[in-house]
C-alpha cells in the first residue's frame, strides 16, 4: 500500500458572527485528499482531512514541509508490521527535522494530514473510524453513542435577546439538552442579561448552560465574572484567560467552585502537561477541550490521554473542541465525556453526517467506513473535487 498523491486546498468557513476575541469574517480552512493505490469497486480509496474552526488554513506549511516528507518517504516506512497504513509511523515522517516547541500552525498542518491518514487507514480496513481507533488505541469496545452539546450564542450585529432565545430553543427542539453561548464581548451587565435570557429558555436550569470567554479576561475580570456567575451553577465557565496563563487558571479554580473548561488552544503534549501541572484544574469537576484536529492529530491526542491517566484524570473529563466528525469518532472510541457540536455554523465543515439524529443530547455513530465524510453531502463535494 502506498499514497499516490496529495491534493490540498483552502475553503472559506466565514461568518459575520464574533466571540469575545475575534470575528469570523475571514476565517478559512485547509482541506486535504490523500489518494492511495488501494482499489475498491474500481476506485482508489481516498483519505480526507481538514482543520478545525478558529485557526486559519495552514497551506504553506503543508505544501513546503509536511506533505513533501510524506510523499517522498519510502512506502514501507508508513506501514506497520502487518503491512497496513500506520498513522503513527507517518507522524514520525512528517515531524522529521522539526525542532521541539513552536506548536501553533505547524500542529494544525500535521493535524490535517493525521485526520486524512486515519480516515484512509479505517477505509482500508473497511470499518468506521471509531471501531478502528478502539481496536488500535482503545480497549476494543467502543461506545455506540456520544454526549453532545450545541455551541452557539455568538455575538452578531443587531442580535436581540429574543433572537438569542430563539436560537437556543432551536437547539433544544433539535434534541440537545445542553447549550453553550459566548460571553466577554459585552459589558458584564449585558452579558448577565443574555445569560438569564438563555436560562429562562432552559426552564431555569443553569446547569444546562456553558459559557465561553475565548480567552479574553485578565485575572480581575475573570474573578469578577466568576462571582457573578456562581449562583447560576453553570455547566462550565470556559477558556477564561489566555490559554498559556496557567496562573490565572489556578487562581480562578481557587475562587470559583463550579466547573471550568479549557485547553482548546493548547496544541501539544508538553502544553497539555503544563496545564495539568500548573493550571490548578480539578479532576473531579473540570473539563479539558484539546482538539485533536488542531493539536498534531490523534497520534498526539493519544499521548495526551496517556499523560492524563498518569496524573489521575479520567477520559470522561475530556470533551474536545471543534464540533466535527473526527472528534466524534474519537470520543466514542476512547470513551471521552462527549463532543462539541455546531448545528449550523462553520459550513461546510461543521457538524456531523446529514442523517445524524440528536436525541437526549446524544448522537449515534454510523457505519460508513472511515470518518464518513461521504455522508455529509455538501462537504463531500468539496473534498471530492480536490482530486477529480
């Protein structure tokens, strides 16, 4: 088995909405097709990948460093002992001659290829990715459904409280029981009005609402909001300060009794380990949001999981950022606490397969081979056009 060709592109996932830190008016995304020489029903098997929202396309790194190394490698260097594609060995090839540190956009580029490699490996095996992951990295007994929450509640020009409530009602009608909204982009008084409007839709139950600051607050503001949020007993208070400000997180954890969530902008094992060592997080209540698609892919994510276990953390405390099909498979295979979901944003990459049904805030996995992008029609057309 060998990879015959790689086809990389960039697509827009732009939107007029914003969070507390950025707007998404120019957001784009790298997409990738890896064509193999394995023929099924007269066509070569192709692995597909893309990067999660919130980070821009990484095409320059893909074209100049990562993909040439992969394509120039001897085919046998990418195979395991059974002569099957090994994403782990391919990861080592892609990272050859890369110095430690500097995990920003390089980790995104490697994550795109890692996703495509895992999609291809599962397709070659003829199984859905969650079963392949469970057999290779897990305990061989994946879960058949995953908890999901609906992420939304962005700021948008002219968006009213009624529109915010209608958005959340639509999530509930779609089968979600937990929802998330953005805060930190308005005054504290306005944000509290927005929070209370959403809790009203949730029948007064603040434990079904998560709020996300997107790293905007300094320590005094983080503590001020924390005091105001405390009575609502929220599902979590997310990414309150800069992702590398472990001291802020540790101080907040000393003063805020309810769950904190963070980690989506940490892109490597060393950064994740530093968060656990110095971030003051509490394994009995807090959540970790490392996104496999942004943090060097599943190969690195499995290393992070091993580190967490060594520090006494359960995989159930992990709910990845991104709201995409790749992390949905990972959540089922590695028995994570759940997965984010974007019911209507970041198209065409956001969301799951077209026939996905959310019931009781859970999603069942389908049996399409690989990740199953072929079941997401609008996105699959984009991916297919890369190599046709």
